[in-house]
C-alpha cells in the first residue's frame, strides 16, 4: 500500500500526493472522483472489490496558498537527482554552500547543492570557481509541478497527462 495517488483540484491543477487509503476515503465519501485507476491491484473488503486509484480530482475547489517546496536536505538532494553536482557520483553525499557561510553565504535554493564528501573537501572554504570546480547545472528553486513531474514516470505513468502545465 505504499503506492501514491495524485490529487488534483477541481480545475485539474495538481495539489499533492496522498496514500491509496486516503484517496479511497475521499472517493467513498464523494469528496473526490477517480480519474485514473492503478494498473496493479485492487482494494478488497469482505464483500466488495474496488479499483485502486492513481489520480483523483476533488469535487469542490480548494484554495491553497502556494508556499512552494520547503528548503530541506532531502529536497535539495531530490532536486539534484541524488548526485554530486561537481563529479556526478551518488556516494557519500553532503550539502555544499556555493558561497561559503563563512563568507556570508546563506542557506537558500540558489546557494545549496548536493556534493560528495571528496569534492566538498576539495572545494573547502572557497567558491567553485576559486577551487577550479564546474557545476553540472546551476541550482534553482523548484516548483511543485516540476517535483511531481520529475517522479511521475517512476511512480505512475498515468500522471503525465495531468502534469504537463508549466508552473514556475
């Protein structure tokens, strides 16, 4: 039951992900409708069988103030595909401040990247340019849609049709 379900607002905009259990309760209480069924499995009760939801849409529009993706270690690594942004390895990962904190660098989406311990030590208390390191990609703040789209193919192919809108 670790399968996730994409929740869409009434206007078909993506809101978030939830568990299959929560999605089923929303459908059962008629607070949401099922748009896509999962390819694998069913939900069973003693006397009934129900299709497992993959995408649901809320019956009533819910105004959700956009707060963005929270800045966290896991989300930085997720944005950087769990790879060192200098050498590309996925072992011994840490966070690195492009502009070191000792020189006034802040913890922000545009100043933090994923780096392996070796590259982070090599960079030390310098900027990447001063250390002779080049970034694979410039860090930027991700949007909710980009985070969901990034994992749509690995979690469920039926989400792709609902995550095509570009929201920055």
